[in-house]
C-alpha cells in the first residue's frame, strides 16, 4: 500500500534541506534518525521516528506508506566502511518493500580530480583517495 508520504532517512543538513523543500510544496514528510531528536524544531505535521536505518526490519516499517524514500544518511568518514553497507541496504529494502521510489544523496569523491572539466553522467570514476 502506498501513499504520498516522503520518508527521509537522515536529519543532517541534506535531510533537513530536503524536508524544507518538501514541506514548502505541501508534501507530507516523515523523518527518521537514530536519536529521535533534531538540531532544529520540525515544522508542524512533520513526523520524526527514532531507529537505526541499518536494521532492515525497522527501515521497512519506518517507510510504510512511502511514495518516496530518501537516503540522506552520512556517517563520519572514519565510519564509512563500517556503516554505509548496512545503511544502504536498509534504505533500499525500505523503498523496495513499500513500492517507493528511492532517492540517494551521494558525493563526488569517486570522480577524483576532473582536471577542470565538468562532471557529467559519462564522467568515468577516477578516485584518488579511499573515500572514492
């Protein structure tokens, strides 16, 4: 069963910016993070759920009724290898199980130094650090 709620995993700067844009458009929003708290108050009507997105069962339940699931999760660099696989798997499972579209926040590290050229869809991966 799907509705029009947009579920955002992550309440850091990217997740909050996505929430602001959706609220401005009148879209119902559900935020998900591990602490159940945010650095700034949430607008009226925005739901906040506490739990770990790496727990697939929790992530699927948190996204019930979602039309769109956003992965705006971004652990500390030192935790990427440890945490990203589970976080990605949880948000993918949440979207898939609920028939929702999945939007993933990403970075540009995998492209390395583009040598002054614009990064486009066909730009090859050329990471020069372990973050890429």
